C-alpha cells in the first residue's frame, strides 16, 4: 500500500501546529522518535508517531511546509479529526474548505 502525503500548511503557523497536535493526541498518537537539522537556509524537523492504527510521520520543512505522511486511512482519519479541532483555533477559520 502506498503512503499518502498531506501538506497541512505553512511551517511557520503556530495555530496550525497546535491544531495538528490536538488532533494527533485525540487519536492516541504518541511520539516514537524525532530529529531535526539545518542546512543553509533550510530547517527540517521530523517526528515519527505511533498510534492505535499504525505510524505517521510529521515533518516541518522550510519552504515545504508542515506535512503528514502515512497509510491513507490513517491520514484520512487525522484530516477528519483536524477539521474537528480546527474551530477552536480561530486564526485558521479562513482556511477551512
């Protein structure tokens, strides 16, 4: 099965990080490992999370944004939960589809 790659939004949006974190915690994900690095003007942070249904990878990369990768059903479930917690973060209201 191929992985799905979801670009959540800007890597500089703190409210976006908050909403994603809330959604991940609500679904039972926990941090398994993490690393970060800098190369010239590029910053990248990489988090591997484990939850009841499997694993997800969250990355924040300069110019590439905040993204989530994993099995399509896990990413879909996260998207739904993300939309549920999104109203609590009013700065993101304009971005709702």
